C-alpha cells in the first residue's frame, strides 16, 4: 500500500492502561495534526472495548468521539487506516491478522504475540499485504536512551566493554499497582522476562549490537497472589529474573528485573562502559564520563565514598513524549505511503521474541542459548 492519506483514522484496541497511554499521545496529534512534507494531515482516534461504560469513560477523558464494542466492525470500517492493538498479550494475533486481511496498517504493543511462530506468521502476512507494521518500543524514544544513542554514535563510548540494566519495584502480594493478568501465563505468555526483556533486548540491540547468546535465571517469589478485592490466584510466571547477555562485538551485559524489589533510584537505569568513556542513563536523564576525565579510584574499605555521580557530567536532553513521538513517526510514514526509516518493525519484534524464547530455553537447559537455536519458519521477502 503506497497511496498517500490526508486523514488518518487510528482505531485503538483496548481501553486499559496501555490503551490510555496511546490515546493520550493520539489526542495531542489530533490537536495539532501532522506536517508531512508541507502537507497537513489530520489524525482521528477511535476506540474499541468490550465494556461500554469503560469505553465511554475513557473516550470522554481523551476526547474520542468514535467508540465501538464490536471489534470486527471497527477493524473492517472502510475509513479506518491504522489498527493500534493495546489488548492483553494473548489478544494480539487474531485482531492483527484480521486487520492485515482488511489491508489496514498495523501497530501493536509488545510483545507482538505470545508464540514466536505467530509473530512470524503476522510478519509474513503484513509483508505479503504490503501494509506498514510497527511495534511500540517506547524506551527507544525516551529522551535518555535517545540521547545515549546519539552520544554512542558520536564516539563517546568507543569500543563497548559491558552494559548493565537495573529495573524493579515492589508489587505487593495483593496486586494493587499492576494488572493481575501479567501473572497468568495464558494471558501474559510469560513473566518479567517476557514483559521487560522485550524492551531491554530491543534497546540493547540498537545501542550495543547484535545479541548472540543469553542465559536467564528466573524465580517465582510468591506462588499465590491476591486480586485487589482479596481473591487469591496462582502465580504462573516469574516475577524476578537476571539475564546475562553476550554480544557479537565481544561486549557482555546483565539485566536484572524484579516486581519484588524496593527501589531507591530511577528505573530502569542503564550503564554502558567502553574504551573511551561511559554513559549512565535513565529514561529521562543522561550522565557521561569520558576516559580522559575518569578519576583513579583506589578501594579502601575504611573510607566512606563520595557521591557516585559527582565525577560525571549530566547531558542535556529534550522533552518529547516517547509514545507521541513514535506514533507521530509511524503515522507520517502512513501518510506518505512509505515507512519512516529507523522505527521498530515487526522484524524487530520477531527477533526480540526469538531472544525471549532463547532466554526461556536457557532456563530449561541450564546453559547459554544462541537465538539461532530457536527455529524460524522461512520469512516472506526476507533479505
């Protein structure tokens, strides 16, 4: 599909937490429209949900005039150009495949699907249909990682030695600050490895390089949790994991992710160390320390250490909303009829899902697993 579009109707599937995040971004794009090569393109959101009251409430909050409780009716609507899937992980495949069959451009929350073979099937279908496809990877577009990528491109780190990722906060046994479906395998597909490594694998591939091996050590801390109303349910997936990573360029990495950790810093936080310098960053702030300004440290167990960032330089970053920015760039590609370069595609989603499956296999086999050990069906149009 290469035709240009002047009025883009985006159907958001799901009025939950993620759907609201996308709607907030689309509301801003609706207000100002898109400037595509000097041509103004309007953006009009629509919303699908099963519960009429919830859909109406969320639609009113974000100024959405068009709502539906009939999923297929909204997907098939002739004027809808883009389907934006924000449903739970187990409800990605069928709506996205129907959207592709209806020749809609497709955008989805990560992971693209629970099963790798379904992600490959979706990718092949999207390629065959000629529709544009994207997956949300907001961490790529947060101000901290975007500035870090810019600095790495300018040589601030040089040859990368290692990277560390730290993520975690406390979700009490009674689940009050996270949807409970994240702990149920049928709906989520996996636990914190499935959820957060979809972000971290993607980001580290763009910042450090190709990943050639992973090894995961997960744990289920509470075998039983409770819904907010006190109803107990069985926890079926991990809520804590450490994942070791080996990169093609020789660098190594470690990601620690937890839903049972008491935080005292911004999460997630990242550090990349290299021959010419280091970067430490969160989603919103960046610090740099070039090798020429790295102080000589001598360990002394008797001496109290100074502020850990006192010798680092904070770097100025911009303030763009990451969801708004990625949606804007994707919709600009739809308006042009040509995908915007550099955005996360379903090829990326498949590779990230392959790495997640490699991580889970490493647990079962107690060894490092290369992504190539996870088979893929032949992909249509692959280079």
